[in-house]
């Protein structure tokens, strides 16, 4: 008779997973929205009691991605300002 032992895996906190997802999506789309959401969800997940090391690391990485979203937004906006006016167009 074969006995298979199951290993207990640390479950990733839902808030930490959502922070990672929002941070990653925010690098490409709607960074003004997803960046702050990633930061808030990551902070909530990191401060939660009983969070595993994996969950805490994911939460901190989500916070970092949220900050990166806002940095990307600032760089994009700074590169589009000409003479005090925002010049944003698509095309040549």
C-alpha cells in the first residue's frame, strides 16, 4: 500500500495576490488607478497578523510595483509637457 504524504503549502493572502496583480497590470494600463490600489492592498496584506513570509514578500513586492506604476506615470507626464501645456497625441 502506497502512502502519499501531502505537504502543507503556505497559502498566499488574497490581498497580497491582488496587490501583485494590480501592480503588474498598472505598469501597462491605467497606472493612475492601479498604482494606488496596489499600494493600499499591499499595505493591508503586510500588516495583517499571521501572514506567512511568502505573503509578506508578495505584499511588499505589490507595494513596490504600485510605486513603480506611479513613477511610470510621472515620467510619461513629464515627457509630454511642452512649454507648460500637456501635449498628448497618438500618431506621427
